[in-house]
C-alpha cells in the first residue's frame, strides 16, 4: 500500500480529487482513479486532477510548444478513470490549487497558462473567482437525436466542440427539465465516436435581461454520470442557445446549474471567436489516502 496526499475541491459542485505529482512519478491506473473517486469506497469525486509539470509527461510537450510558460499540466481523469481532454470547472480548481500551494502566482491583470489535452487554457482572476479562456469553439456537423428517461420522444441536439465533445438539447419547460432521469446514460443516435457530454437546457423568462442571456441546464457527463455542474457544458449550452436565438442574441450569458451559476462570454480573437467561463473555485479539505 502507498499513501498519497490529496486535496478535495469543487467548482459549483463539480468536485475533484487533486493529487500533486510535480515530477510525474505517480502512474495511476484507471481502476485506482475510479476507486479514489468512488463515493462509497473512496474519497468521492466527479474526477481526478493530477498536478504535474508539463515537461514531465508526453502530453505536456504539446502544451509547452504552444506556450513555453505553461509550466503546469492538468492531467484530468473522469470518475471511471478514463482520460478527458478538458474540464472548465477543473481548470479553475486547478488554478486555485496552484496558487494556494505556492506553485504559481497570478497577479491582478495577469494570466496563468495551464496545459490540458485540449491545448493551453489561460486563467485570469474574476469577480466570482477565476475566468478561463476555453479557446476557439466549433459547431459539429450532423443532426444527432437524444433519448433520455423522462422525456417522451427523442429530441434533436446541437453538437459543440470545446476541445471535448458536447451535444446540447433544448427542452420545452422547467417541468421537463425536472422530470429528467439522468441516472441512466442518454442514448445518442448516431453514437458519437468519442462519446459526448449531454446538456439539457431550458430558457428562463425572459431569456434576456439587462443584456444578459439566462438559461437553466442539467448535464450527463461521459465517464461520470449526472453532475451538479459542467464548465465546458455550460459554455456549450450558452453557445447553442445563442445559435437558436438568432443574430440579435447577446454574447454574455448566465447559466444556472444544480450547483450554482456560471458566467459565459463570447469574444473575438485573432484565430476566431473564443468563449470564456467565469465562476468560483473552492478547496474543501486535505488528507492522505492509502492507495492499493
């Protein structure tokens, strides 16, 4: 048995086990990650964040080639142990950990670049905690349909790629959103090659207030199940609703999830339109755990 130190953190209820491994010496198997994230037999979390220097692992080489200042790499694993490209809430929690542990600094107005499997993501401070530039997004082609428990017929979805795949589904009412049973994985046809996070959304009334769009969302994350929040899913939801709302729709959104509220902002950049996510990041407690 090996004993490792960990920190538990969350962003609007999307929770993580954080393990510091600066030199990349800890090789966690899928089963070990799944045990650590198990809510009955482990610590319990939606995923695991391994804090490792970018130059200590193969995936980090691409991050350093993109930005030589991306010293730290977020090795994100889903609760089932599978590797994931990105996690919008996880990046904010990762940045919070780096700062509190003294591994990085982030002065007001400056940027902290963090390596991920989807590329480098820049983090800045915001009024609510941290803002992460999720980079350029892409609408997927095709017309997927989604079936889920609690809705009577399959619904059309819009595919959005934010480094990780999403399918956003519009529902007709708050009642439909509440009636969803996401204890079972929604069925997507045709099945996406990499899987996808599935977001179900309803507009608030009115949709736009004081120039800000407002929606509610629930999400089923691949490799996890239903979570209280999904950062990239929140961004994908805002992008999808803006697309459906038409050219007069705003570029600022507030998305309510079961774990709280997050802000989304779309803005132009040299390589195309980017989307940013703002919200809190909280570290809850630290401890040690025996790892088989």
